[in-house]
């Protein structure tokens, strides 16, 4: 391919998406994004890319987004919703829609579906079930062209501009920090996640299902994660062990409160079950091969970088 590849991206304005766009642009791709409104972000200053106005339910917009593209990276998805049906409408049906239109308007393109490590255990939560359903929807569309489909399962992603893992750093700033569970969980800095996905979008590797992780794919215990977050913010808290039963009860109460208020809390019964799952590590058979991309950022360096950004942005004291 002599010209720069055209890479179309959904979910570009989300946390992972904004970093992915910046990475793709630096790698020399011609970037095209789907957005409801004209986007702007500090990471995008000086970058050039095309914007297609619309969303996953706008067929005309999806046709314009995918036409002539060399790769489509489907990042868009819900991480919280009121119920399973709402999750499925975006995470399953939205994936099916963009995959079908890609087959029609960019039949030779590589389709990269960004899923979640949670999809490995769909019985745990509505979110996990919807991400697995999204994977299956993509596979069904590409059943006659499996060599064009790549599914990527990131673990928890953290880094600058992330508001979800901000809660860990805020908690680690307190004198006493609750910890729970006895399992291990892989994590990844957003720069590494974006770098790996960009490499796949630029044509590296072959089709398949890949999981991402940082320099320690075996993962970390909750105490290790909180301990590194505390050191990153200059604190030395005491840990308070929370029983599995107490965490599940808190998740159930949060779910009930969310239903009563008509809102979708990020922490609910399903999320509590995910948090207590004993094994979110990434094994060698599912990890992204090192010849495609190797993680460069471990937890200590990544948390220091993230905490410094939070302080500079005044998101934490």
C-alpha cells in the first residue's frame, strides 16, 4: 500500500478513542471518525482528520464512514446502562450494524472490534454479556470472511483523561482504603492500548481474537493496584479488607438505587461480580503476540504518569 491507509473509527470521543485517534494520526494514517457533533480535544491539537456526523443508528453516516476505508476500528460502546436491553442495543446491535455496512461498502477492509476482557465471562454481568454478544454479532457478519475480523479484548484501561479509574486514585489518597477479592486482574495504560490497536489497524498481524495487558499479563491483586496508586499520589494508607458478601450487598443496593432513580450506576451487582472474579489475567494463548506490539508501561510508571496528570489537571489535590 503506497498511500497512507484510511482508518475509520467509531467511539473516537471516548477515553480510549481520543488516544487512539492521536496515535493513528502520529503513525501516518488518514483518520476518519464518526461523531454526533464537531469534536475537539487537547490531544488533537494540530491533527488533521475527517469527521462524519452521525451515530451507529444512522445508516447514511455509517456508509460515508466506511466507504473506501482500509480498516474500521469499532470502539464505540456502553460501559453503563439501565438494563441488559440497553447494553445490547449499543454493544450488540451497534456492532452488527457497523460490521454489516463495512462488508457492503469496504469489503476488503479489516474490521477491528474493540470488546472487553469481561466478555470472557458473560455470565457475570449484563455488560459482559453484551460485549460477548457484540463479538458474536461481528463473527456472524464475517462468517465468510474470518480473515478480515480482529477482536481485541482490553482489560481495565487507565491513564490521562480517564474518569473511571480516577476513583482508585482518590480512594488511595485517604488514610484507610477498602480492598476486596483475592484474584488477579490485568490492566493497561491507555497509551499501550492505543498503540496496540493502532498497529492492528495499520495492518500488523493476522485476524483473530487478542487480549491486551501491560508488562505483567499475570495481573495484580486489588491490594497491589491500590498500593501503587497510593505511592503515585504520595500516600501510605492502611487497607481495610471488605468481604465478598459485603461487596455484593453494596452492588445490589447500588443497582436498586439506580433503578429507583432511573439512572445507570457504573457500580452495580454485575460489576461487583466482575470485581470478585478470581482470574482476569491474560494467558499466553490469548495475549497479543509481541511481534505485533509489546507493552512499554508497567503499573508503577503508568500510575505515576497518571497521578501526575490528575494533579496537573486539578482532578486530585
